[in-house]
C-alpha cells in the first residue's frame, strides 16, 4: 500500500492506528535497484539528517548505485569515507547529471543534491574548530552534515593547544558570530575540547 491508500483506509476505519503505524514502518525502507542496499528513506523526517552513505569497504559501482537510489528518492545525500581515487570520477559523473556536488577540504566526504544548497537566513549556526591540519577532514565532514541539516557553519582550523595563542582569535570569532553549538575535532589526545569548554 502507498501512503495515500493507507491514509484512506485509516479515514474509512478499515485500518486501526496501530496498523497504520506498522504499515508506515514497513514502507520506510526502500531497496536499491538490485536489492543491494536497504535505504532508510524516512530518516530525514525522523531525525532531521538525510541518508549518509558510508562508502568505506564498498565497491565503486555499488556506491554509485546507492547514491542514485537515494538521490532519486530524497534529492540529497551525504557520502562518507570515499576512496580518494574515486572522488574525481564520482564528482564528474554527478556533475554531468546536473547534481550539485561539494567535496570537503582534505576530506573523503561529499554532499550531493539536486540543486545548490541555499542558506536560510534563520538557519542555526554551528562553530567548527580543529586542533591540527590532520583533523580538517573530520571537521569538514561535520561541516557538510551540518549544511545538509540546514545549518550554516563558521570554521576555524589548526588552532590546537600546542600553539594556544592561535585559539583565542578563533574563539572570539565564534562568540562574535553567535554560534549555537561548537564541534571540536581534537585529534588523539582530545585536549582542545576541554580547553574550549573551559
């Protein structure tokens, strides 16, 4: 049953509330063309974040198929942990099909959508700080996910405590930009998060 049929049967009284809930749960999963993947198509409605495709360990062709299945249904997808050598090939393929593609700086994460993201003036602001340059890829993944969720991001990278004087202008920027939340990517020791919190 499609959503319209479910709702019609509910309004007629031929489906109970519990039966409607069960039918909606059944229909919240969609299968890719060859049943390779089960897509959680209702995630954005339930959680506020679109489908994230974890590409690590997946064959390039499978990743492409999953991406197009998600885009067909939702118009937006985040692809995380791509193999670096596949990124240019995938970007070219998506751009040829008129998709907007944004690749994270020093990252293996892509944000793909059917049209360019337009930031809303009322969107929440997320501040993102990284300790070192090796943390930028993870920080960029956070930035792209925030963007996909409708948030704008204020970023400042390479402000770790080894050169703590670099942190204070970054914190000043976050305060002056009035960010609603901070994401701190702090490498292996995690010290930056404690310093920022204090």
